[in-house]
C-alpha cells in the first residue's frame, strides 16, 4: 500500500500545516516519551496522536538501538496501533517500520520541494540504512538529479546500496567528497558526533538532517547549524530532542507547516537545513492511508 511514498504527500502536507496551526488545526500530539534501556543501550519511544481532520487516532511504539552487535537487526523497529476514535476500539496493528521509513522520506521530500535551490543537479546521501533507501526512492521519483552520491562509514554497505537501487549511484570514499558541490544533502546516519561540516557545503544547498534524534547526538557541526536558515517539523520537539539544535544554539526560523500555510517564507536561495525528528501525526495519517487502502481492497 506504500510502494510509492509520494502517495502520502497531500495528507502529510495537510497534517504538517494543521500541526503548525495550533489548536485550530485539530492535531493533538505531545512530544514523544522516550524511555532509556540502559543495560542494552537502547530506547523505547511512545508517540500518540489524534488528527481531527482525518478523525484518526494512533500511537506508535518505536525502539532504537545505537550500536547493535548483530547488524542483521535494524537499529529502528516500530509498530503502529490504529484505534477507532469514536469508542477507543483497536482497529489495526501495523508494521511501523515501513510506515516510519516512507513517511520520513516523504516529509523530507516536502521540505526539499520547498527549500532546495532552483537548479538542483546533485543529490548526496550520507548513510546507507533503511532511510537511505526510502529517501532515494522518493527523491528520484519526484526530482531530476544528474548525479546521486552516497557515503557510508562502512563502505561495503554503500557499495551494496549502489548496486541494489534502480539508477546510477556514485560511491564516495569520504563524506567530504560526497558533499562537495551537492545541491541537496540527506543525512540518515546513526552518528552521535558531527559527520557533516559547514565549510564543505555549497552555499545555497539544502540539507535534510534526519538522524541524531537524541539531545546529545549530532550529525551537523555548529558552523552549518548557525550559518543556515533552520526549519523543523516541531519547535517543541527540536528544542527537546535534537542535539544539533540544542547544542549549537541555532535559531529556528520556522516549522515546515508554517511554510506550507504561507505564514513563513521558504527562502530557497539561502543555505537551508530541515531538521526532521518525525512526528506522531505523520504516522497517524500514514497508518490511516494504509488502513483505508487495505479496507477498500477487502
């Protein structure tokens, strides 16, 4: 049902705008609760949300583990529970890992559509995990890049990525090589210290920063954070969860929903960073989309 994440774009754009509209938008969503699992170096996140526009009620349970010894196990695993909002009945249990991968990439694509430079030719992806694949799929569907580059800390994974996606991808031996001259950069790593530095980045480039979802984790350095126009999905979440935002002291210019509503400008001529943490309402609209498609088929 989510073979093409682009099918989610209208619902996600509406949800982002509704979220940024405050109470009038009808999105009820706390900042996620994150429970550490100190013995094993992992975390359990709980992400409930209700969207009045969709009349949809869900909660996502997501585990994420920083450095797994068994690399066959994904770093992030998730389940979404969909409820009947009229009476609280559990209607469906959905694989949240696919939903998370697809909706995250779709939101990055929305940000990129609004913020990327006018003549974007080079896409760079740092990281080669699940999110690298979902971002590659929707970005190459929606945009026309002349070149796609990838870098990963473990080069074998980058080579495997390049060999398994639909189009040509250049494997780079360093993050700097991958980033230099790129118009759109996607960081989807499990890095805890910066892997992307401001002095590498082409002026006017757009960066989707997707990893580093803890207050003490980083992907981007201070120079890049402070010399870019910073967009976020949620101000509250960014100021609570994002090490890149908190530790750099960078000022948030706007939420993506404010740009979609037209209350803040996009500024594609500037160097822009979209710090994506992922919101529960994104899972809500994606889960409802999948459930409705499944119901129609049955």
